[in-house]
C-alpha cells in the first residue's frame, strides 16, 4: 500500500501558507485584544514575546480597530538573530501561555492549525487559475477556489477527516462525488416538507425512475415494505465513520438499509456539508450532517431545527412574498429549505445532557437550487469570493469592476444597494435577522458583472427573531417559534454588524483601498448612505431605527477566536457554543466617525 501525500504539500507552499496564516493570526488576535503590537515607525509594528522573542511587521489599520498584516514583511527576532517569520505553529507555542490558553486547548489547536496549513497548500498550486478565469466559473465550481473564513484562524481544521478524506471531500479538492442513499424506518425518522411537497414528489424530482426502481427492489428483496421507510442521502464519510459504528443495531435489525448511489454528481460548497448538483442543476442542494469539528462547531444537523426547516421556510417566504418591497423591488432570493428528514439516535437523541454532536448525527435538508432563481444572463457568486486575490496579486473585485465598466465607487454603491436593503427590511419591519456572512450571502450579477440583487441561504442555523414583539411578525407558527432563537435588539443587530460589517466588510474595505483606490472613509460613508437612504424611504419605521440602532457610536466587539481559545476550548459540550464579546469598538457608520 502506497502512502498518500497531497501533491501540493511542498516546502515552498508550506512556507507561503505559514506566512499567510501567521499574518492572519497576529491580525485577528490583535483585533480581539489578545495581542498588543506597538508602532515603532509609521506603519511598522513590533510584538514582544516572552524569552526575548520579537516579531516585526508592517500593517494597515482599519475600521473597527482592525489590523491587516503584510505577510511578506514579517520578521522574527530571537537570540540576536533576525529571520523570516514563516512558522505559524511555532508562534502559537511561543504565545499560548502568555495568552492564557490552557494546555489541552493549545494541543488541539496545534492539530487544527496544522490541518489548516495542509489544506491551504492545496490552494497554492503553481497552475492555479487567475481571477480572470475564476470569474467565468459557475457558482458551484467557484466555491472550490475560496480560501475559507477570513476571521477564524484555523478555518480548515476539519478535525476527524484524514488527509485522503480531505482530498476526496473538501471543497478545494474540487472532486465530484455521488451520494449514497439509505432507507430509514419510519419509527426512527420523520419527513417534513412544505405544502405540496410530499415525499413521493420529492423523490420523483431528485431521483430518476430507474434509480427509484432499483432502491425499491433492494428493500423488497430483503422482504421489507418500501412504504415503511424514508429514503435519504448520506455523506459517504458519515456512513463509514458514524452511521455504521453508532447505528449498528439499527442496521442489523433492517431499520437502516443501504440502497446504493444516487445518479448525479455533486460538489461540496464552502460549508463542506452542503452539496450542489452539477449533473442536474435544477435538483436541490443537499445539506448533510458531518461529525467533524470545523470553524467552532461540530457540523451536524440539530434535530428540532431540521424538523422545523420546511415550516420555517414557508413562514419566511410568506413574509417576503407578501411584501412588495422585498418581492418586486429588491427581488431578494431566499433559498428555502423545503424538505427534511430527521433521524435522531434512539438513545443518544433522548439524552439532553449528551454532547450535542451525538444528537446531530443523521438527517438531511433539501434546499432550493440557486440556478432555478437566476434570470437569463445573471451570474451568482458568494460574497466570500469578493475577498479573493490570486497568486499574481490581482483581486477578484478588481476583475469584476473592470468588467462592469463602472467606476469603483459606483460599483460599490451597486453592491451595497443589492445587499443591504433586503437585510434592513427584514430587520426593521419584521425583527428577523439572517447571518449574511461570506458563505450565506450570495451576490447576483448582471451580464456586465454589476451587482443587482441578493440571495440568502442557511435558514435553519442562522435565522433569528426579535424578542421584542413586532406586529408584522405576528402569527408565527408554534413550531417556528420553538425552533428559532429570540434575541434582544442589540444582539439581533449583531447579525448584520458582526457577520456582514465586521466579518466581511472590514476586509473588503481594506481590499478596495489597496486595489481600487477607494479609501476606507469613502467606503464606510457609502455603507452609511445606503442605510440612511433606506430609512428615508420608510419614515414610518422610525421607532425601529432606534430599536435596532445600526448607527450607534460603538458596538460590542465580537470575538470569534477568543471563543475557542479562552472559553470553550475543545470540550465536548451538551449545547452549541455561544457568542463571546470583549469590550466595545467604535462604529464607522456613526455620524462623524
């Protein structure tokens, strides 16, 4: 048996990935006030560590007190010698005690950082396409070229995957896969669908007649009644690593039955557990649980929210469809989660104090396909893609602005005009907030690559409602109310402030400053003007603008990395992690900021 080594795992790629990750580590830990670099010359900073070790680098400062460290400028000083700084894991070893990171957390973090570095080298192939080629790719294929969460430091840890698993199933591997299907007895599983989407109709639309006949035959050959079972796809890794070992009794009893592969090939999206059908694009996206730890949480499917997904979809789409501004003016696309099958473990699923990963192991959500909602000539890209810079140093956003024929300022105004009004309308009128981070927010462009409207996905995990009752949101179905999280107005604002403004725009603002010559003051002024323009359009909601104050002088500093490093570590908890804040940060949208 030959040993598997990723072809991209070479010395030069390893050093480049380490420099980039080290720059990100210093920038994000400084933003979260875990590190305090000192400016020693204009734009040059020094970070002194225990043991006489120092790091010197160049950095730009931005809104929300953010840092943007130049990887090529990083130098390490120790023992009177200065060398290139190209070892992100060594930096963790030098700082974890000073930062107050527990030893067990630091040990797991070394593994997660190293796995991230290995994955990052996969994006550094010498033949990697430039942004000119990437801009022409369809949505599903473009997902395989993204670099991951810009804020979380170990953003490709995928703890539980082997190296060969990453080569098969990670988005950057860009390997199409067929999904196996299984039948689960109705005393274990439940099917839910929006009105009119029966399980029979769903299966007829997702599987061809020959495949359905073959699956039926596999059950009847075993003396089983197909009508006693729900059919659903399963991630092949999840079947091998979780279903067989943990649901072994159910398989032995014929209550879970493997059926064979589905007919179509899929590509994983950046979220890694959601798949896009590339053979029949009109078929739905498929979201499957994966018992791997990645970007703060185990990537399962919570049973209650999986069951509520179709009802939640119907409610949110009902708000959109009854609102002329959302439906006809912004034409916002909401990729509804229209059907689901939930399969709680018969024992672990009843144990409220068991680790949450063990209560999210099996199920599926079918999401409406993006391709079905695009008009002729329209093209969709995730918001995350706008942060991409290729190996030549050219930014995706520069390519798109050049194609549009617009000035950078006008192109950005179109972008803000596509993204913000529907998000603001849901928040201000209905007290509903999505989490429009780079993966969930999808920008729809016209034939000239001008941003024209927004698509939003991931309702189950990322829709929240105001705990202050609003009349426009009355009549929410009980199942939706039970599944959704109710948040205070300040917390609801964080889903725009934290996910969009801090989680994406603070990086985009620096990028367009460097590549398009639009300075950060102008960038944030345009964002503020878009919000004010919406408020002028709907003066009757003035009380909501005070309740959900996006223009306040400052806001809580959301800290995603502190969360992992200092609070939860890698403990196996009964509940999913909560949000962590540390202090306050000035809001660039405040008047006079």
